[in-house]
């Protein structure tokens, strides 16, 4: 009997030693990633990035000839390729950044009460959930590779900057709104509002960034400074989301 109890105790100690204990924020992040994996959204994000990149690159090269009459090519010939690339990145950001950011809280209709009763601060919950969006960002990167197959690598630095800026901007706009409507289903008006705000912001930022690239020697330093400022705004957005979540 003593030998049996000793063996059982030894097995319990062995099993306990093999348990991987995570910090709180990585644990919440892992939970969100598990949901994305279970719902097969990660594969959907990758597929969307690839197909959008191919379609965008094709339109950037051949779209003017296919869609614009000969009489208007003189006026729209230089504008349309840039517009197609911008729209491609915009679509990918909406699907891989805005959707997941909104659903971080909108899908918590039945489980948010569990999180509220855990000994966790709202700030920890928000940071853990937002951390999972880094994996969603990785799934958006194929759009750059497939667009570059058509237009080359001359503008890859600017396109990378635009994608990173757009992605962070999408999180900044969407996460506070998701926290405000926590537990409620997403509706078309909420998505439309976020999409319009993001379109205006990215349109201005993309135009300014392209102007800097073509006119300033120190453009890359300025674009880097813009990203640093945007990261600071992201932290403010997370603070706002935490405050909204505390009021709810």
C-alpha cells in the first residue's frame, strides 16, 4: 500500500512539473489565438491576403488598359495603379485587423462575465486580447509579397510602412468601439463607421507618405517617427478601451 501511494505521488509530481505555467497576458493571448484557429479564421486571413495581393498586383499593371477608356488614360494612367495598391492594402487591413479587433469583445456575449469575475484588471484583459492580433498581422503580410510579384520591389519599403501604419490604425479605431459594444453582435453600421474612418485616415496618411518618399531625403526617418507616434496613440487607445470596459 505504501509503495502504491508512493508511486502515485511520484506520478503527480512528475505531471505537475511538466505543466507549462504562462503569464496572464500570454494566457489570454493564447485563448484568443485558439479561437481564431478553431474557427479557421487564420487560414481565411492568409487566403484573403494572397488573393487580394494577386488581384491588386494584376490591376496595378493591367487595370488601366482594362477599365479606362483610351480617351481618359492620359488623366488617370498614373493615378490608378497607386489607387489599386492602396485599395488592396485597405481591404486586407479591414479583414485581418478591423474584424478581429471588433470581435475581441463583441463575441464575449456569454463569456465576458467569467472574465469580469476573475482576479484580473481590465487593462490586462485588453492587452492580452490585443496581443493576439500580432498573429493576424503576420497573416496579412502575403499581400506585400504577391503585389511585389507584379510591381517589383522598388516601393516595398513604402508599402510595408503603409501596411504597418494601416494595421495599427485599424486597431486604434476598432478596439475602443468593440469594448463599448461588448457582448453585442456586430452590425453593418458599426463596421461601416469604422471602415469610413479608416479609409479617410489611410487616404491622408498614404498620400503624405508617398509625398515624403518622393520629395524628402530623410523620408524614412520621418516615416519611422510617424510609426513611433502611432504606437503611442495605440497605447492611449488601449487605455481608453480599458476605461470604457470598466464603465460597462
